[in-house]
C-alpha cells in the first residue's frame, strides 16, 4: 500500500438537501466512524499523509446502500450513517457513507463516477 495514495471518501445523500450545518455534522460522523473501522496501520499511514479526503454526492438513499454493500464486499473500511432524528430528518434516515482510509485504487472503482458535492 502506497501511503501517498491513501484517502477517505464521504458520499452524501444529496436528495435530502440538508442545511449546511447538518450536512457538515453528518460528513464528520462518517469520516470519524470510517476511520475507526480501518486497521491501525491504515489509520497511522493516513494520518501521516495529512488525512486526504473528498466529499461526493449520491442521488438517493438506495445508491448509498448499494455503495455500502459494494465497499463492504471489497473489504474496505465503510460505514453507513443513519441520523438520530433529533433535528432535521427522521430517525434512521441514511445521510451518508464513509469509506476508507484506503488506497485510491481500492476506492475509485466504487466512487469514480460520482460528482463532487
């Protein structure tokens, strides 16, 4: 694994149209939770290269479920974030998926067609 290629990708459920603050908190949940799913070696390496990450958008909750399943099948650190329902959206609403840290070569086949948020 080349540490220069390590990154994390957060994919947001764009159909929700979340307010900026809510969106930021959900992306932060996904980033931290996915980081904790990674091996200690991957976490250390990713931290050493400045924690590169990108935030992308998906068109639906179904797309996030599919992405989550594919990332899990690929053996990547991945989390599906579901809101607690205390503010803007209902409890259990899927807001985003966090993937990585992992290499770009591992993540891009799953997310390469998605657009930046």
